[in-house]
C-alpha cells in the first residue's frame, strides 16, 4: 500500500438511495473527490466519488456502483485509499500519516523506544501511538515540534524528546 494513502472511511448508509456517509481524512474534506478513483484497502474494488452535501460528521456522497441502501450498508467501515501520485506535495514540516506508521522511534540520546504503530487524532492534535520493547502497552506521544523535533522519512526514523516519565 506504499503507493496509496488512506483518505477516508465509509461510516454507513445515508438515506435510502445508495448514498453513504463518508468521513474524509483530508485537510479540506471536499478534496477527497479530487483524487480520482478511491480503492478499498485490498485494492479489489474502486469507486468514484460524487459529493452531494456536507452532513454531520462527514459528507453525503454517491459512490459509483452503489445504488441501494443495502449496498451502502455493506460498505460500512471500509477505508478508502487514493493513489499517492494524485496527492498534493506537502510542505517540509507536514507528513501523511501513512508515511509515519512503521518508523523507528529513538530518543535524543539514540536509545530505541519502539516504532510508530498508528497516528491518532483526538481533536487537540495528532498523537503518535508507539509500541516497543519493554512497554506493557502502547504510548501516546503528542506529535508536536517540541516532543518530535526530527522526522526523517528517508532514513525511516523519528527522534523524540518525550516528557519525563512517559517511557
């Protein structure tokens, strides 16, 4: 999936005419329709997206090939991916979540702390979910310049300066 980026997820049917409620992960939610065909995670299916209107917690959209409420209901929970080549270039200090997942995490002294398992978004800012050796559970680290001074995608690592006692 390195050549695709997760841009949204289907939250379920919206109405009875085959529309779905789509949660967009794009900075501008409506941009999800500008990336061409969107693929399921396994790549087995793809859809074109036609936004009909904004709704609470997402967008109401028509997906190609979905014409009934039952078909729309069957897609609930499906994540949609766009080809990376269709995505806009990012400024130097911004990253796609997909590029952060799997990166090695080291502290400023070089000690391996773990790897990024996921990037969580709880409303107040992104959090890196880190899992590593010696940790009983995953650790959530704020994805701020203070806590994460260096992100080096090319070398596959992140240098962090976590708050005292977090690890």
